C-alpha cells in the first residue's frame, strides 16, 4: 500500500507535472451515454475518456446532469444507454461488485450509531481494521476515532467520509460535491488534503462540483456539462499546488465561469441530486448570486 | 434558565418535581387526622404504609408482586417478541407486508379488553387467559413501531452502505437495525405501559393470587388501605418499567445527542 515513502514521492512528482500517468488508477471510458427519467432526457450523449490517475472535475448548473453521470459511473443508477468501460471492460453498473470504486457524497453519510473509527472500517474485513486507524491518521483525525460522529464538525465529518472511502484503496474515487456544504476556509483545507492524498495514492478522481474555483484548484481537466451535453473540456496545466491568486488561475476561472454563465439558467428543472436538496439549492443560489 | 448549571439550579431541578407530591401527601395526612376524610374513602397515608409494611412482613406482598410480575413479563416476552419479529419482517420484506399488514391493522383496531369474553371462552379463567391478554396488548405497539422504524431508516445511509460492499446480514446489523432502534424502543415503552394496564384488568376479573387479586379481595373486606397499597404498587412497578426502558434508551442511543446523559 502507500506506506513506502519512495513510492509516494515518485507518484507525487509525476502527478505534480499535471499529466500523471499512474498504473494504479482506473481508466474510465464513457461512451455516448444517454439517461432519461420518464420523459426527461437528463444525459444526451456523454462521451468522456479519463486516463488512469487523472483528476477530472465536472462542473455545471444544478440539474445539468452532472450528478446523474457520477451516479451512473458509481453504479448507483442504471438503465442508461451507451457504454461505461472500466479499464476497457463493462463490468460497471453492479455497484456491490465494484470494490475498486468508492464514492463520497455531499452529506457525509456517516452512521451516527458507530464511532468514528468503526465508520471508517465499514465494509472492511476484520483483519484490515487496523488500516482504518492509519487512514484516519492521514486525514488528521486519529485521536478522534472513539468519538461519535454527532460530536464532529461538518468539515471533520467529511474528512472521516474521505478516510472511509480511501481505506478501501479505491482505484477510482468519485466525489459528488463533497464540499458543497462546508464553509470557505474548511473547503480550502479539504482541497489541500484531497490533492495530497490523490498524489500519494494515484487513484483516478472524478469530482462533481458547481464551484469553478474548486474545479480549477484540483483537476487536471475541467469538463462543463450543460443540459446533458459536454460543452467544454478544458485542460488545466497549472503547476501544483495551485495558487488561487495567480493570474493564470484567475484567467482560467474567468474563462470557465463565462462559459457556464452563457447558458441560460434552467431553474424550472427538477434537481437530480438525491442528497440534501434544499442545502444544495441554497449553496448554488448563493454562488450564482455572487 | 435550563442552560444554567450552577449548583443552586441543579438542586432546584432535582427537588422541584417532588414538591407537589410531597405537599399533596402532607395535606392528605392532615385532612385525614382532622377528620375531613373518612378512612373508608381514603385512609391516611400513614395507615397505608403500615398495612403495606405488614403485608411485606407476612410475605404476602412479596408473593403477589412476584406472581403479577411473572405474568406481566411472560406476556411481554411472548407478545413483544412476536411484535418485534413480525415488525422486522413486514418492514424488511414487501412481500410479507403485502400478506400480513392489512390483517394486522384490522386486528389492531379491536381493543384487547373487548376480547375478554372470547378469551375466557377459549382459555377459561386460568393463567393462560391473563398472559394472552397481556401478550396481545403489547404486541401492537412493538409491531407498529418496529415496522415504522425499519421503514424510516435513511435510504441515503442504505445506499452508501451498499456501495461500500455492506449487504445482507451485515447491512441489517450495521445499518437497518440500529437505524430503527430508536423507534423500537418507543414501542417498548408503550408496550410496558399497556402491559400493566392489561394485567390489572385481567387480574381483577378472576384470580387467586397477584396484586389484582389482593386488591379485589381487600375490597370485599372493605380494606381501603390495602386497595391503595395495590394501586401504589402498580404505580411503582409502572415507573420501574419506564425507568428501565429509559435506561435502555440511554445506553443504546448514546450516540444520539438527544439521548446522551447530561
């Protein structure tokens, strides 16, 4: 696993170039995927190739279909047309069988009746319980392992959720607006944490967010989905760790934001996000108001 | 006010609930001594405690309480576990719900006490009848709350657990059952309350031992003091059951800030 420091630094340095090619991450291919709920077509032919170890962010307005795409990849939804290929094979769609894929949700979804350490160990075979403690240490919460989740702050809960995802050593990590409900400072801390763990572990990451700044801070590529179609696929070649104050960063953010804003808002569309819809909306509205 | 934790307010909060009961007993005792209250209507508290003490010394009280408690707990064990198991089954499996739930909802609307004539015809007036009434009564609160608890487990948690490879029995043990536990314990508390009510009624109908028999027997001899001892015993046992249920809640739901002990 990722204890070997030399291996870590090797992965980290290759990732820091921006075009990491890791043999550990999964290669994900989305081929002309359509998805409809009744009459409404949410995804209208999405094609996307993600290389092993790549960090891809999907941005877009509420209801554009970005969360649906992520849930299809995770196997939480099915019934789509088109192909989802994991390392070239179509074994996806059966969520229970994909041990190498883990998803992190907007709400932490910790089990409130299990202590932090037991939450992280959820689904682990008994002989790997010790890893839970190690990964909790990686997110800086080792000493809180006997605490109940209700006693943690929102940011700490998301760190536990991140640890719970990473303890399975996923080759593909799916992030469904995991920081949407956090305050700005905590979010920036979480960006640094997610980035460093991604560089250490070399998994492929797919992040859904409506925060363009977050997408540019973290991703190798930013993909914009609007009304079920990909309308922009922008490579981000900034050196890591990225400085938000940098002119190139600001220019990219401006460019992507402008593309997002070009599209008319589709407020009447029902939200396809299954999580805390009210919260999701509020955060979204605030962002667009600013 | 409740946020203050100074020693003064703490003692006040402990003492305050007992002020009214103590005051009532004092007034009661005084009015009995002055002669406002006939001892036939309401004997003075002191004489009730005296009769209670005598019953305790003779071992009679001990015997009746033991018999009643055994009936109550047997009924609870039978009716309660049936309610829990069926609630788990209907909450978990749609097929079982389709087959069972309508029937059970119909039976639920029949008050258990309305069945007493039928139960006497079936079982006579011996132990089985009493235990059956208790079991029938405690069945429904546990059944309904277990069913409701299973159904209201957050589907987001179940989705998460499944995507993390937790399925089958482990999903049940780690997610569904703990998620339903708060509701199940509410059902248990309702059941415990009903348990004593039904036992009292069934014991007053016909019995040769038990608290109900003791009070009915005392009525025959116009021993109002012993009747009151029986009533107080029921109050005490009911409170004891509630305290135990609260203790279970505080232990099993200690992860929940609403239940954690202060």
